[in-house]
C-alpha cells in the first residue's frame, strides 16, 4: 500500500470521553453556575444522553439536573 502524508501547521487533539465523565463535568459546571458544589451532602446530580427524532434527522442533547435538598440545609443550621 502506498501512502502520502502532507504536513501542515496545525495540530489536532482528540479524545474519547465516556458517559460518566461527560455527566460529571456538566453537572459540576451547572452546579458552579448556580453557586453550589457537588461536594455538598445536600446536592446531587444526574445526566443522560437524549436523542429526538425530527423530520431532518436526530437531534442529540445531554440532559443535566442538579438537585439541592434545602430541607437538609435547615437541619444542619439547627445542629450548629
């Protein structure tokens, strides 16, 4: 087999990102945007890939939810 290579002044970096890493990163971003940390015991998150069949093909998105349990905040204030 004969092959040719052409050098240009660009570098392309690529990576395969697993579903759990995507969810963790996006949840962390959403939590930080709203002033919360995923490290807090009253904060939890979930995320999943979604695909919608449209007339022009599939529309892909990632659904992310960060839930803050405010009832736990009140119980911690009473302990202090």
